[in-house]
C-alpha cells in the first residue's frame, strides 16, 4: 500500500478520505501510547486503585456475603486491612503493563488499525484488552500474590474461600484471592484506558498532538 493510499472507506469517509495510511497509523499509535501511559501512571501511583472508587477493588461478593463466617474464623477485624492490601497489590503490579501495551502498539497490523477506525468509541480499549489481557494475567499474578502474602491472613482467606467454593457460595475461578485481584487489576487498567480514549476522541486538540487532532478530528 502506498503512503498516499486510503486506509479505509467507512460511512464517515469524507473525513477519513483526507488521511493517508501513514497519518492514520501514526495517529492511532500515538493515541494508543498516550492512553496506555496515562492509565498506567494514574493506577500505578499510591492510592491509584484505593483512592479511586471507579476502580477500587472489593472483596469477592460471595466473601462479603459470608462475612459472619469469616468473622467467626477470626478474620473480621482484618478484612479492611486485607481489602486495602488487595488494592496496594494492584498498584504494585500495574506498572508492569507498560511493556506489553507498548509491544502491542509496535506490532499493530493494518487490520488492527482498520478495526480501531471502524470500531466504536471504545475500540482503542478493546484493542488493548484483546492483545494484552492474557499475557498480563500471567505477568501480574506473581506480583499480586507476593504482595498479598505480606498479610498473614491470606492463606487463611484462601482456605476459607475453598470452603465457600465447596458450599457453592464462591466460583471456583475466584477461590484464590490473587486470581480475583489480578482480574480486577486488569479491569481497572482497561477502564482507565477507556477514560483516556474518551478524552482524546471528544477533544483531540487538547491531547496536544497535531496528528491526533488530524486523525480523531476526522472521525468526528
């Protein structure tokens, strides 16, 4: 494909018709990079999860419902501390996401670019999720587990969770606290990327990049 060829011709082709494939590729990669970097910076800071009620990680619902049982096992007073530690574990893990986000951008295909441009308002976020959720789950798990193990109650918690699973009160895939925290960490990451994507789409000029303005301005 030549540098002057059109990337796609969707319904809003009049705006996109002015874009070359090179422009579209550069603009998309900048948007992806910016959205990922800001999300990681915000969430990887102290209170990045704990201080944001939109991404703060709660105990599994079944565990909250089984509060009386947990208290009877001597865990009641420690649950608040455990909840805080869950979020601290997420804050410690999320900076590891940057290399995977960057790698997904560097290997973005022409089809990926078309899907983003033709997609909805969250197509950038969906791109990241589809490319990075699986490897980041593997990457995050050891860090999350290590952070959680700093609390002596975690082994007790996991033992209780297994009991709750046997009683049908907790899904098997959530029986380990580190599994729950890792999944919620990724949910929070993609949520924050989505928030940045909205900002870029709504006001590309404010993003401070001429190419972002050109590409996302053409989609408005």
